[in-house]
């Protein structure tokens, strides 16, 4: 009788543990929802376009500063989420999706007709504070890439003024400013299955984003003033950091249903969250990724 009682007690305890484990909570659901929302934002910025404004101060006698602001706003529909990968250990979700393009009104108010064009994109999200700095760095790299792309297309205004007294530099200002609208930029090789992909983190944990743009599709933006040879593909790289050393606080980190079936898988996304987990792949302008 005593053995039967112990067996029943153990069985009941095991059943309770299994029942408790069956309820995953809402953190994973919210993380995946954030990744899907980021996916939609990336589609808006790529298809419809974005407005970007930047300014820089890099004179030898002034405190260095660099700022980028971007804005995108549009009604979007038809985004299909194909697959979401969830890294349970770090609470990070990566979603892949595609969108079949039709008639689009871009950020300049122009109507563009796409026929048989399917665009792919990614989205990332996390509800965990220790995982967010890596994603924030990736977003900062995206903004820097937007700035680099706009600067390549339309140029930037440079304002310089310098003074010297008794052979000694007394004042030196070197400032830049740019404001433009860009559409049609995309990240190449988005899948984590690629040894060399268009986004990620280097061995120091700094983020990078590669953007490409076919100038034949945005020739009206260039106004006919620029001519490109070859494939007419412009490629730029943006970079972002998880911390701000310049502020003297290097230890502080910055703080939808689609109607289609979404494939859900689990896996390690290689998100850098500390010194023990550095990024393993990098993009060096066409160089082969480290294995």
C-alpha cells in the first residue's frame, strides 16, 4: 500500500510539472509579434521608401557628433510571413516574409507599376532586455545604411570653416548635412543559411547591414544627372554599435495574421548578448565569411 501511495504521488507530481510546462506564457508570442511588425516596417521602407536626414560635426576643434533620422509611413497589405525562427535561450525571433508587388505609390508620391515582382524581407524582435541591444545595433546600422545610400545618390552639403593664429589652429569646423527620399533599396542574401549574408554582427558585436539599389528603377530620383555603368547596382554598408563610448558610459546598454500558414521552427540565431557570445560571420565587401 505504501509503495502504491508513493507511486501515485510521483505520478501526480510529474503530471503537474508537465502541465506547468505546457503553458509557455505570452513572452514568446509577443516576441514573434514584434518580429512580424518589424518585417512589415522593413517592407514599407524598402518598397514605398523613406525620407532620411543626417548631420555630422567632425571638425578638429569641435566635439564629434553624427545623427541620422528616418521616417516612413504608408498603408501596406499583402505581406506573407513564410517562416519564424525562435531562439528560446535568448528570446529572439527572426521572421522571413515575402510580398507580391502591384501598383505602389512611393514616398515621392509617384505611382510605380510592378509586374511579377516578389520582394523578400526579414524582421527581428525580442521582449528580453539583454537581447535588445544587439537588435538596436542592427537598426542603427540600417539607419546608417540609409544615410550612405542617400548620400551616394544625391550627395551631401559640406560646410567647412577654419582659423589659425600664430601658426596654431584655433578653430576648425567640418560639418555635413543631407536630406533625401529613397525607395527601392533592399538587403541581399537575407537568410541565415548563407555563409555570407547581408546583415549580422562582426566579432566585436558591432552590427552591419548591406543595402543594394538598382538605379534603373529610381532614375527619376536621380534627375538624369548621374550615369552608372555595368549592372547599375549601388551597394553600401551601414554599421551600428550596442554602446556609446563617447558619452563615458560604456557599460550602459541602450535601452498579425496574414491568411497564410507560417512555418515555425526553433534555432540559435547567433545574437550577440555578451562577451561569451560574439558574432561568427561578417561581410567585408565581398570577402568570404569566416567559417
